C-alpha cells in the first residue's frame, strides 16, 4: 500500500461492526465459536490483545502454527465498542508530545484499561512494512465490556490463513493477495486520532 500514513487504523468494517483477530488454542476457540463470545476457559482476568490487521495476526501466530495459537478467529465487534476501547486507551510507549514526564505517562497506563502499541505492518512474506498496524490490549473492565457487550460474532478463519500461506509458499503471490480480507482506513473521530496516532 503505497503512500500509507504511518499511524492509520486499517480494518475490515461495515456501518455497524469492525473485524479484529485473535489466535487461540482449540480449547478456547471451540467454546467461543459455539457461544458466539468468549467463555470459560477464556480468562477475563488476563489482558487480551485484539488486532484489526489480518497479516499482523498471521505474523504473530506464524500462520496458525505456533503453540497455543493454532486457531485464528475473526471477531466482529461493534464500532461503538471499538471506539469506546480507544477512548479509554493509553499508548504503550512514552510520548513527550502527550506527557510532560514519564511518571505522568506511567500513571495514565496504570489508570486506563486499554493499551495501544503500534508495530510494523507485515507483507505476505511477513516482512515489516514502513507503516504501522495497531494492536489493542484490553484489561479489567475493558475485557468485561468486550466479552459481554462488544462481540457480535466470531468466525474461524484458520482455513483462510492456511490457504493464503500455502499460496505464498508456492510463489502464487497474486493468488494469496486476492484472498486477503479487504482492509480500509477506518474513519476514526478526530479526538481518538489525537489520542492514539
């Protein structure tokens, strides 16, 4: 994607929902798929990371081959929930343009239930690109809101990850690219852009 801005949220979305990705072992994925949200043995007390970038997710889970990350789930969450999460977030790194001192930033990290790092986006070979993909770490009350209110559906996209990986491995890059979920720049409200970009 030429000319991409360094810190834009890119995602698959419609008027009501946005898709994020997570990778889990079958023992967590199967009950979640059956229930339509995350249930035991999913642990609400742990930070959970959601990623709007399909390729960043496949990079993180090694095309669904890493231990305890063998199932890639596409989770549709409400756009209201997504934006609520970002409104309660803090960047995971100190930024002197936002905080006058490191301690002020640390206090923000402690007091807000959502963490936002930006990491290099990945290409089909999982090499880093010159622009960034957002990750969103939910903890405490944000996890509760995610599970109880924001999740509107869960799909298993592990076969898609495997199919794209097989096409890449065979050198069929055009075929692999044609299978990728379409991700567009998400129209964040200005206040949220100011908070996270």
